[in-house]
């Protein structure tokens, strides 16, 4: 990796043209889709923070419980003098629990698509950890990116990927993503990753269909963002949020459903929807311990350890990169 001047935030935020092209491609496909990575503008990030505090949404509480209880065990497993690369770490609440227990970390490189949230969290972390080099990068971590180099050479690199975001990948895409992570870490590097585990479908569906409708606002904000940034004309009142667990595929499927026959304009393109037609906005795969270990092994990782919450609803896995793939 190349050294670059240390800015407050290294800005590699995706261009609006990327958003536009992906919206057009998704609405032109069968079934129709919109990319979930664009949930997280400033409003989307704020709404997700509210979701994480809802009683039905167990994922954040479970992961925090694991880190609060086991960070004293996790930190020694990661080792001393490491470079911690956080992918989609958001406000950084979970990362802080981890960093507080690490022995002499060399640098923290948070990578997130939400620039405003990244700026806020980086400012907070610089106050909390004044001797730690913090190199925030605004970028789409789902794509190959160059990261800045730390001033001091770490003993090894650890990628931290919390929040069960890996569940948003289709299985082949998840494998390919993990292969890129393994190649980046290098032999002996590591991956600490949050994974939502399989459980009763009613627990899952309640988590994605909360009673006060915050998840519905979060989902429809994707359309509102397209209207704001791309000049589309989605009528937000005519789309309904819906999430269901597909047991055959072991995944939550999240949709926006057209309530009427309607037409949406995206630049010079026109898309006609009939009443009841769906736009897929997110998949969230749920794994067993065995199925996720197998997936990571196929990507070039050796399983080291897993920590779970009391209900065993969520797992924090630690893997070591075996060798470049």
C-alpha cells in the first residue's frame, strides 16, 4: 500500500454517477432490486442507530454483550501491535470496547460509506485514544480499495467487520469478499467478524418489522435518497416496507412493495410498476457455526474461535488467514 498525506478523512466516497447507474441497473433487472449499501446516507445512518436500540432488534445488543463480556479474551487472541481495519464500524461503539483492551495497537483505519458519521466517530476516537494513529477512509468497502499506510509497521493486520453485514452478501459474493480480505491481511493476519446465527423465524421477522416502524422508515429512505440526489420521483406514500424469512435460503428478505400501478422516472428512463410489485432492497443471510466456518475456510481462513451471547443468537468469529488465495 502507498503512503498518502494524512487527512481528517481520506475521501473515496462513491460518486453520484455510481448511485445512478446502480439504481438504473437494479430497476432494469428481474427481480427488481436497489443496492442496500446506499441505505447509509446521514439520515439512513441515524435511522439505523434508532433501529439498533429497538427491543425487537436483538443483533446490536447481542454483539455488544459479547464484546463487553469477552473483549478481554478477544484482544489477546488478536495480538499486540496490530493494525485494526474496521469495515462499516459506524459510530464505533463496538470498536471502542475492542480498542480499550488491545495491547499497543499501531493504527485504526475505519472504512465507511457514510462520510458524516465517519467524521464524527473519528473525531471522538482521536480524543479517546490520543496516541493512536487513526486514518479514516470514506469508501465503499465492498469494492477493492487502497488504504493508507500507518506510520509504524504493525506486527500484523486484523480486519474487523461487525454488525452481521456479511449476511447481506449472496453466498458466492460473500466468499469472494472474504477472499479479498484474506489476501489483504496476508498470511497470519486475522478477521474478527460478527455473524447472525439461525434461530426461530418469528424472532427474525420481528427484528426486521419493528412495531413502531423505524425499519420501514429506514427502508423507504432509500427511495427518498434517490429522490434527493438523483432527481427521481418515487412517491414515498405509495410504497410499503415488508420483510420475511425465507427458510429454504436461510435469509431475511426485505422489500418495498408498490401499493398502486405507478410510473417512476430516473433521469430519462421510465419504470412502470404494477400494484403489489416488489423491489428487493436487502437480503440478510443467517448462518450456523458450521456453515460459516466452511464459507470462511473456502475463502482462505482457518477458524480460531467463536464467542456468543447468552441466547446463542449471534456469534463473533475469529479467523486467521492461512495463505494468499
